[in-house]
């Protein structure tokens, strides 16, 4: 009897080990790899964003809640910008129109232009500037405290250019485009130079990866 019991213990263990190894290998094979991007940089893990309070170009509150359940391209600039901002917004309009032609895409990303010049960028100015590039684009601005609260979380820098006149100044600012996922988290960043076709393709790859890992 004792010999029988001793043989059963190791025998049962040797039967279990292959099953455990098979389960581990199956899980590893089913885990998707992060996409190889052409234009953007995917963060190793999504970075949560804490709440902020802005106002959109319709005069409505715009906060973290407006990012939930949406993919969001975010660009930080100002309406008096002579070059980078209109160029980047035109490019984002091209991205959006490419995605509009994409079959099987159930929901387009939203594009949000956040002002880094709240002194001059009134709701009226934003409502004239932002929809020019695409009727669905959203303009948003807030006081200095809330603007900094958002930009610091996303690694965006800005400030008045040295030597600018008090009433006619330039604002130096980051030209990166930030991609936020449907959880409202910082997911990827697109540095310059921006290529609309590459950004559209990278967005689809990131979206597919996100959905496959949920």
C-alpha cells in the first residue's frame, strides 16, 4: 500500500506539468505584439490623464469625460500662429479625410486643438479658426492653471517668445501630436515631420492593438 501511494504522487505531478506548460505556451502565442509604427511612438504602457477643465469653441465645458469612449488626436497651438499651427491642422484634416474613406472603421477619432494662448484665443476666435480645417474638429481653451495641468501631463511645453511685444507676441510651443485612447489615457505621440498617410496607418494599427489587448 505504501509503495502504491509513493508512486501515485510523482506520477500525478508529471501529468500536470505538461498541461501547465501547454497552457503557458498557448497564452504566450495568443498575446499580440505591439505594432511597428512608421510615424508615431507607442508608449510602453498607457499613461492615465487626470481631470482638467476647459471650454470648447461652442462655449461648452470640455474635460476628461469628453475624451472617454473616443480616440483623440490632440494638438496644442494658438490661433495667431503664423506657420506650425495651420500646417499641422491642415495635415490633421488630411488624416481625418483618409480615415473617413477607411472601410470598416466604425467611429472616427476626434481631433482637439487646445490653445496655449488663452489671453487672446477667445471662444469666438476658436470657433472661426478650428472648424476651417474640418467641421468636426474641436477647439478648447482654459485658464493658465488648467492649461498647464493638461500640458504637463502630456509633456507639452509652451511659453511666450522672448522679445515679443506685449500686444503682438509669438508663442513657442511643442509641435507634437498626442493620441489619447478611449480610456482617456496618453497612448502615443507623433513628432515632426508629420505625414498624414503614415499617421492614419499608425492610428489604425494602434487601434487594432488596443482592441486585441482588452
